[in-house]
C-alpha cells in the first residue's frame, strides 16, 4: 500500500462511521476551543498592556529619593543628633546634572503639597475645594489620552499662572461658552490650615483643560512658595529637595542606561519598561496555565479517540485480514490506523479553532461596548488568534490523535491474518 492509499482508506473509514467519529473528535473540539479562547485572551491582554505602556512612553523615568520618604514623618532631625547619615535628597544640582546627560530630552522636577493642605479657589465670590497636580502626575487614569485645551494654553509660565480643568471651571460657575473669556483673568488660590490660617495666591488663568476631574495645575515655582508657607520655611527645597523628577530620554535603550546610572547614584527609579516586563511575565505565566488547562481536556480526548479506534479495529478485523492476505505489511496497517486517528484529531482541532475564533470575534464586539459604558479609555481587541496559535493548536490536536491511535494501531498490526479472516 502506498501512502496515498493509506490516507484515502483512513479518510474513507472516518466517514464510514460519521457519528462515532464526531463524538470521538468532540473532546478534541472542547480542548482546542478552551486553548484558543484562553490563549487568544492572554495574547490580546498582552498587546493591550504593551500598547498602553507605549502610549505613555517607555522612554520616561520617575526618580524619587531612596526609601520613598515622601509623606512620612521626618526623622532626620533626630537622626542627626546621633550622628546618623542624613537622608539623600534630589537637589537642584542633581536636576541640572541630569539635564546635561546625553540622550535626555526633558527633565521635570516635582514638588507636592502635603495631603493635609486645604486648597480652595475663589472666583467672583464662589469658593470651591480642589486638588493640585503636577504636569507629569497621573490624572484619573494614567493610560487615558492626554487632555486637550478647551480654552487658552496648558503651558504654564515661570510663575503666576494656573490651569483649570473643565470640571473645576464649571464648579466655579463658569459656563462652557464663557471659557475663552476667563483666560487672562485672575483667580485666587487659597491655602487653609486645620487651625484656620489662610494664605492667598492670585494666579492668572492661562488655560482650561478638558479633563473631567476637579484639579488645578500651577508652576513648580508657585508650588515651592506654597510649600514654604505651609512649613513656615524659606529654604525648604534646599533642605528636603524635590519630591520626584520625571526624565524623558531619546529612546528606550537610553532610558535603560539612565536607569542603571541613576540607581548607582543612590536614587530610586521607576521605569515603565520595567513595569511592562513584569506585566508580560505575569501574562506569560497565565498563558502557560491556560494552555495546561486546555491540554488536560485534549489529553482526556485521547481516551475517546483510543476507544473509537479499538471499536473500529474490532469491527474491521476481517478487512485487516484481507489487507494482510493481499500483501499489506504490519507497518502499513499500523500507519493506516494512526493516520485515521490523527485525522480525527485534526478535524477536532480545526473545528475547535473555528469555534474559538468565532467566540473571540463576538467578545471583541461586546467588550468595547462595556468599556465605553464604564468610561474606560482602553480600545482594541482582547481576543487575538495569532497564526502561531492557530497552527499550534491544529498540530497539537493532530498529535493527540496520533498518540491515541498508537496502541490500537499496534494491536491491528499484530493481528494474525488467518485468525482475522475467520472473524465474523
């Protein structure tokens, strides 16, 4: 028997018992469907993670003092009494040195007001509590699109300027069609302590952002002045340094080199590339777990295929004897039944792949509707069937069929031709 004859005979035998073959491949369909859905989901999530991080910028580093001392009680004065090493701070000299590094495109120092600061805006007799953020600090969602100005410019001057969010402007009673008329006018920013002490800072409105969160932005010079007043100090920056510094580099490779260099200087560095690598490792582990779950279903399917092949051999014992009497060797008989078992696995793999792809297409239509309803900015497909996944599941399903057919095919090959011909 030629290989072509073996394939033709195997395909004919699968079609001879359609229901039995379909039931045998059903387990393969379920296992393949499980693998396709779970792995395509993991692939889609991986792409979304990479896209979201890249949209922020993998070339961005956030440098903070060692130990993340921000927001904690300052023990340095007590430590100095006992001769301990003073805490390391980010100084103006550090910022100046990083600006001179090759490949650095932007260095943005940050100074944050303590959370206990009561911050209000006063506009035409209306007082409104707000919060203050820096230009590089996260808004409601750091992965969301960069806000656009609805009026004026979002670029702050050296000092004396303020940017309002759209929500803040509306809370002050400013209507949307009056936004442009507010630009250039002065709004009073009031800091209030828990004891009732206040300090006012008149700032000129330079722009209104489309952001829906209630916040304001002021220049770092004004923030330093506000923080000095809060702590009743004139040299707070020299004593405590900057809270953080955002560094943008020319490319990702330069960002990696800067991360190593700045860490060697004793500072903490957070890189989006590092976060992305960790996230991808987590997704890889989840993908392996999902694949193992689907593989268990496929391994269970081997029992069904093996049972089908044993029954087929029992029913076709006389046929096997005739083939051997006509000169078919043991190897040819073995190959014929293994091809038949592999074909059952192949059919199950193709059907499972198609159904998994179909489910993914449907879910890709439903998920964006839910995300838009939740006001989440994530867009794109969450179920992605790659070519490697498609080929992999079909090959694996076929391999499962071949494995399931090994023992039955071996049994068929060992049948005695005379005994087989006498079988009824």
